[in-house]
């Protein structure tokens, strides 16, 4: 994997104690990969006074304590990190090894009520949409609301539209797509994404000290399974594929 | 240390464990959350000698009441409220002793603010998620308290043994916010997408907005005039600061709260000043708000002034409690 070239960043103040970092590049893929690389570097070289960061698909919100630091310092640090800091991978230390997940999913009209309409929109058969999803290798680009893994890498002829009318209550474990992204719904809730299937695994377990087993940068594949195979999983917590020693 | 039980005898519409929120979790999709009115929560803790981020009880609407099984030192802050101990009126925003077996009742004046905070000297025993007792309803972490619940607190308070005619033990300079008549004025720092809607700056400045009942911890939804951008340029999912003023497709204005998540597709014209956030956390349905554009520097000066007062209170309280012989968890971490 090559390091995205993103040396130049845009830093916009956002309110009185945050800035928004974006990468001004015409290629969406570079904007998205670049901001992930930037976030990793920024967190590895976190300047004093930075409280937290919020990852967007193509942006990073940096929140700071205005009594411990100031806008120009944060902006300067961000530019410095973008230009000079080695990525955590290059450092060798502190980097978390990439994990791989093979997530079983039931793809049918019951568990994926938007599957048929997505197929219609793309001019494909439902089975071809399932093949396309199963044939895609996803990278987790960020953890969305309630630690939902948001992924990029869906290989379809054109981006999938969101629903015109959002669904009000989607079942946990639902696999949802929009654009070239996929996300898994960890808890019941509303969404405008298209629901195409469901995994029987528990994605987020708040009784665990670390409620999730995945992080940004991890690799995900969806493996179609029959409903009875899914039933055997019985809501077990999602774990990565064991790496050979 | 002794363990004291607080028997909850009445709760408001929403009564939960609370603190100042999670740290370092937003990068993993979990909003910081925490007390909607951070100032009141921090001051309540300092008044009883706790670190400002200690777990306490937040009450929204209705009446909160509890009975301790031993003398406890507590403080009530937040919206103006009628507070009684054993039926007799007592003050908010000051340390109070509630004797064993006596009931403390807290009823906020909902026409003046929505949330009250009750802190008790010591450490409340409460479940935590990612290091914080703050609820996160979206993750199924409700932290709700109901009548009949028994909350345990580890405290070293053993009473002051003072007589009623003696002067007050504490004369602390407490930064009590003003809960003024409508409309409340909220300072807002403009953000860059304000330029995508010509005229919105003047419109917002000249209008009064009313908090609607569809508001919650994710955001205040305001009725009032808005304008929409002409272009339909795509805005991809991105993070937003607490207090962001968002214009959704409908004709309303949303002020995002501490439980906001990523947002997509809607322009954000400004962000409420940090100093204004505690006030917004007290705004309930029917509340009239006016927005005043302000520069970043002015906004931060107000925040710094408020923080200096809280800091001074922390020091004064630590000295007072230190003189009375308290040690941990009284602290230094203020």
C-alpha cells in the first residue's frame, strides 16, 4: 500500500475551539485515503491541548481546549504533521496491526429490504448485487455513530443512492450501502442508507471494556450465508479472522 | 470512607447518572456526551469538594427526591429550583448537609430552565461506558434512575457538628448563571458555509427562534425563519462541533448538542460560542432564543472569564474542605 500524497491540507476554523482539516485534491480516492493517513499521523503526534478528533469521510474535525492552546498553534501543528511527520507505520512503534474480518451476512429480501430496489437502480439482478458486495474488499475508514464501522470499497457500476425517505428503525446487524460505502448498524435506529442484508454477529457490545474488535484501517469482506447458518452464530461478538502465526 | 445509600423517592421526566462526558471517544464514533449544562455540573461537584468531572445526578423536569441513610454533604445547581430538606426550604448553589433519614426534594422552575444537578461529596457508584458514567442512549447505555433505586456513595463526610445559630461554614464566590427572561441571547461564531446562503446572517440576527418539543439531547430544533442554499452541492459526512447551527431541508434551525453524530448534506452557518453552551443546555420547549454573531476572540474571552471563576471556586472549595480535614477524593484534579 502506498502512502497517499497529501502534503497540502486546508485548515478552516469551525466555531471558537475547533478546526476542520480537508485535503484539496480533485481525486476523491486521494482525499479519502489521505485524510485517514493524516488522522493517524496527527494522533501519533498529538499536539498539546487537542481534546479529540472526529473523522468524516473526507475531513477531520480537530477539537481543542482554547485555554490550553490556540487556533494558530493547532493550525500550525496540523500543517507540520501533514508535511513532515512520518506515518505511524513508518515509525514501527505504536501502530496497530491491520485486522481482517470475514463477516457472515444473510442477503435476501427479508434481511435486506432494499436489495431489490438497489438492483433495479443499478440494472442488475439481486444475485449480481450480492456477488458485487461479496466480491468487494472493504477498508474501514472510520467509526461512525455508536461505533458503526463505515467502510469504503464497494465495487458497483455506479454509486448507490440513499433512500429518499429514511427508514425510522433499522435492526442491529443490518448491512447498509450508499455511494461506494458500506456500514453496519450496531443498534436499532434510523438511517437513510439502503439495507441489503444482515449479519448475525453482535458488532458492538457495551459490556466489554472495548466494545468493538475493529478499528479504522481494518479490512472487511462480507460472506453470504444461509439463514440457518446465521442462526448458528447466535449473536456472538464479532471477532477478526485468526492470523496464521 | 463510609458507604452511604441514597434512596431515590422521586424522579423527574429524565433522571440519570451524569458527568462531564467521555474523553477521546469521538474519534471512535462515540460522542463525548455528558451534562448538557457543563457549568452547573462542574460547580455542583466543586461545591461538595469533588473533582469537577465526578459522577453526579442530572434531572430534567419534574421533581427529584432522595433520602440518605447517613448524613451527606451535597449541592444542587442548574436551573432555578425549589429545594427543600425535611420540608424546609434551603438554597441551591451552596453546600448542604442532608441529615440521615431526611428527604431532599428538588423541583426546577421549568419556565426558567430545564435541568438541575445534584452532586454528593464522594464517589457515586455507577456503571461506566468507555470510562464515563454519562448516558449514551444510542448505545443502549441509559443510566436512568427510577423511584425505588438505591444509589451508593463512598464518602468521608461525617458531619460538621455545627449548631444552627453559627455563621455559615462556607462563603464561596459561586459563579451562578443568570436565567433571564426571554429571549435568551446566544453568541454564535460564523462558519465558512454561511457564504453559501446570501442573507442568512442578517435573517438569523434579526429573528427570534423558539425551541420546539421535538428537541432532545442530540439537538435543539428551533422554529423560526430560515433560508436554504441555491446549489445542491453534495456535502459528505463530516464531524461538527457542539453548538453547530445547522439548516436541514425543512424550515427549521437545529443547534446540535453534546450527543450529535456525523452530519451530511446540510449547511452549517455557525457554531454557538463555548461560553453559551451551558445556557443552551438549559433551553426547553417554548424558550425564545436570539442569536448574536460574534468574533472568535470575543467569544473565547467570555469563556475564559467564566472558566477563571470556576477555577477560583475550585481552589477556594479545596482550601475550605482541606481546613475541615477532608482528604481524598477532594482534590487537586480541579
